[in-house]
C-alpha cells in the first residue's frame, strides 16, 4: 500500500489499537481489559497504566504521560516505520474484510 495521508489516517483511526496489541501476541505488551477499558504495559515506563481511549483510538499512559497510536506502538516494539506501516496496512485490510463479512451475513 502506498503511504498517503489517508492511509496513515486509516491506520491511526480505523484499525482498533486493541487489535494491534492482540495481534502482536507474546511479542507485544502485557494487556488486560479493566472496567470497560483496554489497558496495556506502557512501552516507555513498563507500567500497566497505558489505556486505549475507544473514542479516538489513541492510548495514554497515566504513569509517564506518553501517548501512542498504532504506528508508535509498532515502532516501540522494534519495527522501523515502513515495516510497521506494511504490517498495520495488512491488518487493517483483514479487519475491514472481516467487518464486511459480518455485515453481509447479518
């Protein structure tokens, strides 16, 4: 996928951050669902205080104050920008296909 403002916006806004963390599996941060929010271990301070805001699909660590989007998270896991973009683009395409299949079968 070509990198455009729209493709970056789609990765940031349309790919649920929770899905990114789940797809990272054992290579990603420790995560849990708590009080209706998805929390994970902050890549910067390692505290389990980073929380995904479902309204804007961004994460904020309430311990160190860092903010993350999907690309930031992938880069904090050791990926360079282009590989992170490619991986997230593929995950977004799969997510959108899955959503379309669910809507058409309903």
